[in-house]
C-alpha cells in the first residue's frame, strides 16, 4: 500500500468509535516503544507519511518529565499541536502541562528541539485551523465528538 493509501486508511479508521476506543490505549504505547528503539525517528504513523513527534513536558503536579507521542503539523518554521485526545470530552493532560510551563522539548526525526509553546485562541486559532485539518481532517470529527474546542498550540524553537 502506498503512503497516501495508508494515510487515507488511517484517517478512515481514526473516525470509527471502536478504533478510537482501542487506539487511544494501544497506539501511544506502540509509538513510545518505536520512538525509543529508533531514537525518535519512527512512529506508528510514519509509513503513512504522517508527521509525528515526541513531546516532553514537565508535569504541572509532579515536576517530572512526561513524554507523549503526537501528530504535528509543521508550518512556516513552527510546530502545531492539537489537543484532540481522540475526541474525548476532556482535554489531554499534556495541554495542561504546556499551559503551566510552556518550555518543552520535541523529538522530531531523531533531533531534540527545545521549544516554547503558546496556546492559540481567537483569530490566530481560526487562521491556523484549515492548515491543521488539511493534514488531519479528523480534527473536525474529534471536535464534534468531544463537544469542546480543541486546544491548539504553536511551538517555536528556542
């Protein structure tokens, strides 16, 4: 199957409630193992051409480093992350960690990149949304399913 075909298949599966129920538990675990073994070069979505990274934040309660694999969109030299949480009703914890401490580290294709995160709101969020949904149309599905506005972060390399 071509990367484009794999991407379409991934997008179709990710819309299905049964896949979300299973995927939200299994795919992050698979990604963590793949990122560890490949030193951040390969994730579960890599064969489809999707862009994934490992976000490392400081836990707002524990003060310990926390890493989570995420889909990202690169645009004009910055990284954009969407707190979709697979369309669940609550925001993902990593978004709370970034809001408490915007300094984080990305591991992208094996490179560690220190970044500063900024929550986008209002017109800034509206302006970037079409760029995000072009990469992953399911963000619209997740918005509808969750009943909340998904948080969008712009991460700028330091």
